[in-house]
């Protein structure tokens, strides 16, 4: 059995990714920040459908705790899976801040950098010895790195940095036959950004009107796409940005 580690896998896009990979017979280790009940519910759902999963708590912003997390991960691999390594890493954990460029505070910028760039940068570094040669890394970005929407200057800029990092990772890890790509969803109905796309009818309708397929995305659009990118059929995909937005702002 192949094993995938998904950060922020207990809700939203991460949950959809975990469920879809589990359906394909991949063992799931997912992290959650603080909501233990959500993590337990996802473990139960995966098990109910015949999959296998384990959950680990992780605060991606606390870089001093990463070594302890790696130790916990190694213990989980050994005790829960009889394994010593991973096959897939999905850097999904994140959050959004809506603030104009002129009003974005230093604290907001620091938090976005910590969660969306510094955290996954350092975590992936520490995970390299545990990722099998021939493995796959998928970083999660955003459609907002291609098109501009006022209020997301800081968020999109940090995601853009992650897209650049993806290309460097792909180049440097190619010698181990590890592929690295970046996945960029468009507007999705989740609790991201306080559930703005999901719960605000006017915002939802506006974004749907700007999308070629006439609607915003749902989480069920995302999990199967990520599973396909991580599949053997996409083994030649490397160093690429894959946007999954239904054709937003074309």
C-alpha cells in the first residue's frame, strides 16, 4: 500500500483529497491544526468506506515543533502501517485573509508567509528522507496567482512564491525521480475566507458569471483531480502549475 501525507486534511479541499485517495487504496496520514472532532469524523468516514487512515496534530507555523512532528510521523508509519517512508506529500494546509493591499498589516503578512511558504518549505525539507524515490509532491496554490481580485494581494503573492518554489523543487529532486507540481483551484464553495464563496449569494453568482462553465467549484471537483495528478498516469507531469477553476476569468 502506498502512503500519502496531506497537511490540513481534516476539512475542505484536504478532506476531499483524503477521501478520494483512500478510495483508490492509498493509505492516508492527514494533519489537523486544532479540531480533533473533525479529524475523528474523517477517520471514521474513511474507515466506513473501507479505507485506512491516521491523523496527526500539526501547527505548520510552529517550526520548532517540526522535528517532534517528524518523530510522530515515523512512529505512525511504523506502528500503523508497518512502513518507514511515504509515497505522496500534499502541502494543503492554509487559510485566507481578505484585506486590501493598503490595509494589510504586517502581522497578517507574516501569518500568511508562515503558513503558506515558510511552513511547507521547512516541512518538505525535513520530510525528504522519508519520501520514497519516485514519489510525488503536490503543492496547493490558487487561481489568484493568475488573475487579480482586490483583497487578496498578500495571499496571492505568497502563493505565487510557492509556485516558484515548486519549479525549483522539481529541478532539484529530479535526480531522485520525485515529481513536484502545484495545483491551483479557482473559487470553491468551502469555509475558506469565512465561507465567502459558499455563503455570500452575490459573490457566488458574480464568480459563476466569470467562469466558462457557469458555476463556482465544489470540493467534489478537487479530490478526484488531485488523485489523478498523483496517479501513475501522470508520472511525466513535473514542475507544472495545473489550474482547476472551470475556466475563471478567461
